[in-house]
C-alpha cells in the first residue's frame, strides 16, 4: 500500500513538473538573446512540418475529433492545460462556448499560421514555438510585428499584452522529431 501511494505521489509530481516545463523553457530559452522570428515553413525540419500540417488539416476540417489522431501520435499527450486533462478533445469541447471546440480550432489555425521561433537549437530541449509572441519580448516588436499581434488576438487583448509586456494566449510547441509538446493558453 505504501509503495503504491509513493508511486502515485511521484507520478503526480512528475506531471506537475512536466506541465510547467513548456513555459519555463520559453521563458528561459535563449536568455539574453531575442530569437530570430521565422515565417518560412519550408525551413522547418520535415517531422515538425508534418506535425504542423496535420494539426492544421485536422483543425480546418471543423471536426475536433480529427485532432485525436494527431494527439495520439505522441508517446504522451501534448499538454493542453496545467491540470493535464486525460482527454484534450473533451477538455477543448468543454472550454468552448459552442460545445464543439470550433473556437479552439480557429485559434489553433491562427497560432500555427503565425511566425515562429526555434528555441534551444541542437539541445535536448529544442522546440519550435508558435506564435513568436510567446517568446519574443513584446517591447521589442517592430510596428509590423505589433500589427500581427493585433491581428492575432484583437485590439483589446493586444493593447493589454503590449502594456503588460507579456503575451497571454495560446501557444504551441513542437520538437524537432515532430513531437507535439503543447498547445496551451496562458491567460
């Protein structure tokens, strides 16, 4: 009984740590250096491009169940919330005012079509992160990049983010091997 309880405690702690890793990696990545903002998806490694394309295809279908195949490609489900729901599809449906996940899929398309950055190149923590706003300091954005932020999240949210110097919305991370690590909102 004690061994079972200890195992459950360790597994629970591992999930908590794992849930915090994406944001910590983004915040600590390339410390002191603003990563290059990239737009050309042809420059992505093939496994990353394949995963991104599969996410976009599933989201564009309008049926959130089509994302299940993409989610299940991973050994572990991608992080979709700090609480780490067992079924991301059910979670997204529950979070959506329409009950179908349509707003989540619309946001997913917008995020995955935005510019991205490559973090921790060549390391075990290497990630491609969308949108670049999740990593690039907002007070360093050019006017054109600021317009992209307004386009992505709308005027009211963009103004609040720029004033607070922090991006607070969906972000996605894919490893160089094509593993979809997360699609979370930070708001």
